[in-house]
C-alpha cells in the first residue's frame, strides 16, 4: 500500500486509478496525515441473490391496487 500526497495524486490520477483497478490500494495524504484510500469498486454484476429478502419484508395487497386520481395527477399522468 503506497501513500502519496494530494498534489501528486492530482497530477497522476489516471495512473492511480489504473493501479487501483488492478487491485492496489493507494492512500492519499494531506501532508503526512492519511485522509483517503483509493480502491476499485469492483464488478457488481452477478452479486444479486434471488430470494435474499424473502421473509424480511411484506408487501400487502394494497400495493397492487390502482393509485388514486389525485396521486396520478401529481405525477403528471
């Protein structure tokens, strides 16, 4: 894990992003004090798990009823 200054990070941001995408963790410091960590977000695809909320929430039958005219008008329908 490399620590670099904000000034250096501003001048090398593209390269730092590439390094983070390859798995490196870069700490950005204000002077000598670390303030942020640059890491890749990662690929979010494929992480959904069907049925993960089963038993945790309940949707009542009123959810499927048509909206009142006043509410539809408020949405510009």
